[in-house]
């Protein structure tokens, strides 16, 4: 299990590290070639402000790995760098042993990504979009057609033929983007809020798909704000705040006999509301 060490410069008081935490892994450390995703020393700044501070993390193969953190914690930025959507200022990311920035074709061939807010070719129908994505990856047209049919049926989108993706609801858009991430049968899935805006029936189907995928040897990295979802699905979890890794390990190691929500609050801080702070709502 892993916690970040403070830098030598003065910093505000930080939450106490979790008991039994291992020493930090620095960017100079060897990449874990047996990991599904191994990131080392990722850094990113916007407008001169660093938002991810040398973050390092290993995701074990065959794990269902949850990444949680408050809004603005750097989760999406970190995953964008790890999956080739955003170039880091420093650090590396390896997908199943392939360097994302030195070997992008090899890394992306075994990677499926559902990125929150990622633009797509939404002037196509769902079927056309999946067909395009499969063919541009060099997949056999017959395989693309077969898998497209299966995914559209499984995700309750088969009845939407003729409707452009731009006219999909938020939940339907999330499902067609997930279908695109699954189409080429990757060995690592990185999903940013995959169940957001999805109806309960479809959400249950997606959970079953992802659980079966992991059971078959695949690896899922899931970023979410919903702690109950992470606790119900994930075998491992990482807590990120202010661009730093506060804790990671198996779910039981991180929550230490308590709830993930309480561990999260203890590490991240906040959550208090002074009595009478909103008197105009209480009158």
C-alpha cells in the first residue's frame, strides 16, 4: 500500500498516512512491467499552475481498480495523460508494458478508453460510429459487424437505428462510447464516470459486463465520485486529492475495516458545515 511523502518545502498540514503504508514510488523507480497500468512521476501544469504533482501508481493486472477524489483532484487529468489524450509535462505511463508516448500504437491497441466529455463523430448513427471505429482500427469487417450487433443489443441501443449520436440522451451517449471502448476487446479499460446519467437497468447491465470482463482476465480502471459504486465493484482503490496520491491498495487495505467514504473524508478533509452558516435556509 502506498502514500505520498511530503516535499521538503513548507506545506499545509496533511492527513496522517494510513497505517502500514509502503514507501512512495518515485518517478525514477523501475516501471512495473507486470502491471496493467504503470505510471511514474506524471506532472501537468495549466497556465503556470501545476495540477498533478509527480504522481506514480501501479494497477495490477486482472484488478477492478477504482480511483476516487474530490472535484478538481486531478483524476481526469491523470487518466488523460496515462491514456495518451493529454501529453504530460514529465513522467511516463506504460500500458501492459508499452510506453504510451514512445509506443502509442502498441499501447492503444490493448487499451479501451471512455473519457468524460471526449468529443466524438456524433453526426453518425450509433451503428455507423462503431463500424467506423472498428474499421479504422483495422478490424475484420465481419468481426466489426458481429460485435456491433452484440454491443448494441446488450446496451439496449439496437432500437435506435437511424438516430444520430448527437441526438442521443446523455445516458445513451455514455453507452455508445462504452461500446466503442469495448469493441476491439482490449485488455485494459480506463473508464471515467462510466455510469453517470445511465438509467438503473442499463447500469446493472454495464456492471455485469465489466465484472465478466475482469473475470476473464481483463483489467478495469474506473474513476468515480460514487463511493458506493467503487466499494461494490472494485478490488483495489486509490484516493487522489490536489494532484497527489494519498493512498492506494486493495479495498480492504485502504478502508481499514471502516467505510471508504469515511476513509476518504479522513484523508481529504472537509465535509463540515458550521451551525447556522445558512440561516436564510433554516428560517
